[in-house]
């Protein structure tokens, strides 16, 4: 099938959503480096940060191949309004309960998205999706094991985790904000769409949360935190970008 | 021979990351590498090591490309490579048939005493490709090369 201009626009939007989510959450995860509650967790979040930033680079490279700027330019010179990331990834790391729940919601979404894209007609995207699947597996495993452990922990642990699960849920729904090109992406066999992904994701996280002994937030009672995919962000993204791009802004040719 | 910069006992060929080699003329060489992990910081170093090795061997036109065309998995490590990992003190990854449950990480043979009476401590070790384990038989902590599908 020949791609129309709308298919290409839709593909670019899809790639930017994924790459920007991974870059921003990768940066947030790296903020736990040196601060993790135990050494192993410090290393876990740092390793996941490294995976995510590596994955974002591979996606920015695909974007570059289809006409966008160089990965470093795209990552380091855009303002918040030009980012397609969802609100979930830009929120500050907060307490560990929130960071774990965000990690659980995001990485199950990421794993399912990669499963879908492993069958996309866009060959370079298909190749990286197949690669990322093996990496994300370790991320979902890590999230699941902590949600399970804390569900069997002290009363305080259970209460705090359930609160984080409920409060983070509307932000998680924002990951699936519909694209203007939803129908085009589905028609061309590029991506089955955000609505289909949300449905698959809700099924998986409901099953897991039930099995661990938590209650599952209702989709119908939640107002998704949307806007991120269209460049409308919370007040937390720009300060993150200012920090992330500090060295690049001082000296764009810096090397180390 | 180009060795892995982080595990100096294993060559990149035995690691399984060299996915294409070609040469059209006497002095020209093309090599394709595939990353073990997307975020592996050793990748750029390995590209450079391949270029340097080929230049030393007399190839003046060298192209090294990194591509996801072939997705690396740990079954691509050769038998010689598995022995080289062990020599470095790393338990080789369990073989799999494309899909595996992460329970396999709790059944790793200790590289020091060979016992399977071990437990996984954390799947995230000092580098992306390693997990950390404890041997209940010889009471040593050890690292394993993680299985990747």
C-alpha cells in the first residue's frame, strides 16, 4: 500500500509520542540514581532509564530517516509545546509508591504497544519493536514484583500503593489520547490504534491488580489527563527540559 | 580479533552481534553489528574497535553499520562464547526457544561451584546485560548474563 501524506503524518506523530515518552520517563527514572530506597532499586531505575533513552534514540533515528532533524537536535532543542509525550511521564518522581505505579502502568502499555508494532508494515519500526520487547519484559517483571510484594506488606504499604494506583490512573489514561490520524494508521496497517491499545492494557493491568489484591480503578469514573500528545503539558515538563538540555545549551558541540 | 570492551574474554563474533560481513574489493570491508541492548553504551566503542582492527589488517575502505535488522538474542552466543563468559566469572544465559518465563533466572548454575542451589537477587546488575545472584551452596554472590529473547 502506498502511504499518503496523512499516513506519514500519523506515523511521525506515533513515533514522536513513543520516543518523547521514553526520553522523558527515562530522564525521570534517572533522577532515582543515588536516591533509590535500596541499592538494587537505585540500579534498577538507572538501568531502566538507560534502556528507555536507548530506545528513544532508535525511534528518533527512524524519524530522522523520514525527514525529521537529527536525534540530538530533536531531543535537545525543542520546547515543551513541541513534545508529544503524555502527562504521566513528565510528573516529578514523587514518593516511591508513585514512581512504582507509574512504572507499572507505563511499562505494561509499552510492552503491549511493542507487541502490536512487532507486526507493523513499517519495517524499521517493526525491527525495533521486536528488539524492545525483550528489554521491556524485564521492566514489567520488576514493576509486577514490587506491586505484589507491597500488596503483601504492612498496612501502610497497602494503603499508599492503593492510593497511588487510584491517583495515577487518570494520568495513565492520558497515554492513550487519540491521534488525529487514528483511522489512517489503522487503515494502512501501521498501528491498530490507541483505543485498541487502551483496551488491551486495561485488561492486563486489571488482571494483575486483582491478582495482587488491589482494587482496580474504573475507567468510567475517571477523567483522562489528556493534551500532552498535542503539546499541552503540565507545569512540570519545561523545567525538566531546561535541566536536561543545560549542557547542550551552553555548548552544543560538547563531547565526552 | 575484537573483544567485548566490558567482557574482555569474549569476542564480538562469539557474542553473536556481527550480523553481516562483505568485501567487494581487496581493500574494502563492510560489517553490520546489532546491539545487545538498545541502550548499550559499549556499542559506539565496538564500532570503533572493528574499524581499527580492519584498518590494521589492511582494509582502507571500512564501513561499519549498526542495525536492528537482525534482533540479537542470547541464543546467538556461540558455545565458545558461553565458555568465555564462564571464564570471566559470568554464568552463561539459559537457552530458550524464543519465549521464556523469567522464572529461569532463579535456576542459574553458580559459575564458581556449579551448584544450582542459587537465587536471583536482582535482574538489574552493573551493566544492562547482567543480573545478580547468590549461591546458597558456596555462599558467594555472582553475576549472570541475562537471557534475552
